[in-house]
C-alpha cells in the first residue's frame, strides 16, 4: 500500500495514503454482501432482497463504512510500515474515491518524541545515612508530650513570657475591621481576631511585637495594642500597614507537661513501656526517613535524565497537562483560603509555573516509558490489580466499581502507564550507585 510521510514540528507526522483500486473493490464487495445477507426490506424476507435494491437503499451507509474501514486500515498499515510511535490520529483530510479507482487521503498523526536514550545505568546519586539518633526520638516524644499536656489556671500575677494567654481580640486598619481590608479569607481568619484565642507568649509569635506588647496584662484587662508591620511583611495587603488590636485577656494558663515515663508510654500506646515506646518511635522515624531518602533519589534520577537529553513534546499533551496542573494549583489555593481575586491576580505566574511543570512531567514520562521498553519492564496483571485495589480503598468503593469506572472513562491504559513509570523509576533507583552526601550538598527535602 503506497504511503509517504512528512515529519513536522511538535511531533506531528503528515501521511499521504493511497488504497489501490483492487483492494477498494474487495472491501466494498465484503460490505455489500453483509448488507445483502442481513438487510430487512419491505416485501422481502431477510437476506432475500435483490442486490441492486439493497445497494440503492443503503448506498450512503455502504460508502460511509467503506471509507471508515479503509481509512483506519490504511493509517494502521502506514504506521507499521514507517515504524511510527503514534499517540493519536489528529485529523484525516481530502478523502477521495473515484468510481473504480483508488482511495486517497491525507492524515496527521501525533507521534511520541524521537530521541536517543541517555545513559541511565548505574547513575551516581547522593543520599544521607539512614540513621536515627536518640535526640531525634527525644524530639518526637517531646511533640507527643506537648499534645498530652494539661493546662492550669494562673492567678495572683500578671501575664508573662512563656505563659499561654486566652484572648478576645479584634484587629482594625484605619478604623475598618481587618477582614474588610485584606482579600485573603485565611488571613482575615487568622489575623482579624476572634474570641477565646489561645497563644503562647514568645518573641515573634502571632505578629512581630504582639506578645511583648501584652506582657503585664491582668486577667479581665482590655488593652489597645498597635502593631506596625514593615515593607518586608510577606502578606502584601498588610505590608507597611498598622493594625490596631483591641485585646481582652480572659485567662492566663500554664502548660503542665507529663513526665516521660512508663505511665506516659501507657497513655500513648496502651501496654507499652517507655523503652518499647522509644523503639516504636525509632521504627516510625526510620520509615519516614527511608521514604524521604527514596524520594530524594528519585528526584535526582529524574533531574539527570531530563538534563541529559532535549526533544520536542506534542503540543496538545503540553496544553492538556498545563491545564490540569493549573487546575490543581487553583484548587489547592482555594482550599488554603486564597481569594478568587488573588488567584486571578497571580494567573500569569500560575500559567508559567504550570507550563514548566507540564513539560517536565511529560518529558520524564516519555523517557521512563522508553527505558522500560529498552529494559523489557512490563506491568503484570497483579501489579495493575494492586493499584486499582488501592484506589478503590482510597475512594471507598469496590474493586469492580473502580475497574468499571476506569474502563468507562478510558483511563485504564493511563493508569497502567503510571504504574509502569513508577516501576521503571524504582528499578533505576535500585540500580543507582549511592554516594554519601557531601558536606556542602543540601539534603533532599
């Protein structure tokens, strides 16, 4: 079957295809025979209508099916003939079929990027030692100790540093409630003021100078506290502004921390001694650090691969991925309480960051899929089933329902590719040469 191709920018390949007249005739004959065999027409028993009558009745459908079958087959054969890695068929144009002649048409397909694989074997990466010190366990237990603390009322003296204060406070800027001045709901909630607000007094807590300004207050006292913010204050709406707080001190509290002993361990994990609790904490911290180290290794491998080779990416994939990432960023900001106005104000930055992240994700995916192909790495049915099961648990549904949803949304192949990419990255990480961190090298975050 004659076909020619023209490779164009952005992973587009234009195909010119011709289906010979003889093959067109053979395909048309097969289709017509099927219609003659099963056609039901008034006045005729099924399959007994004369061929000319059937052809006249279903002329349009026969032509449509002929075109569809031959165009699809021609593209598939051209892809195989030219060894193309096709992601999708973008368009089909100029379909022409003259009586008793060949079928000709052009098609544009989106192909996977073409590139030479960089070296990916025995890559050198750096990682910290996976060692948990006794001080790490002490810090973790101190956090638990703080969560289990009791609070007792303080009477007979004024508020001092390191006390916990229970406050009613309201903030104003130029006489207006702070909530009406700032555009971010989370800022209004956190800094605008509230009743029964707990704060531990310490330098820099809440806002610069606030704790120092309320030291010496007595329970039941109300005090006006002006706070001057400098130009470097990270919230733009409040930079170089003055907030006037009306502060009423309800209570002064002292934190009473439990003693770290076997009784404390029993409260944290029933049936455990302090020594056993420390071992549990050590195991948990080791798991956390292991995952942190593995994440750092994976990031280094991805960075190495991306830096080692350059290639074009399919534009429609870049656009789709950019939109997906931008939506994720917007959703995350909304969940954090960032206002719609603030999001719109930063839409240029969001778009730039989304496009950059999209290109990196796609480039990484193409590289890892090609490495999987070169190394014969495949996803087994059990591995795919395990991933679907995990998704079903996360979304609180059954495995069968999760599988059906993936199939109906044409997402199963995409999920399989995700598993393949993760499996390939894990193989590269296991194969890498791990060197100790240099003193000047930052640890993976």
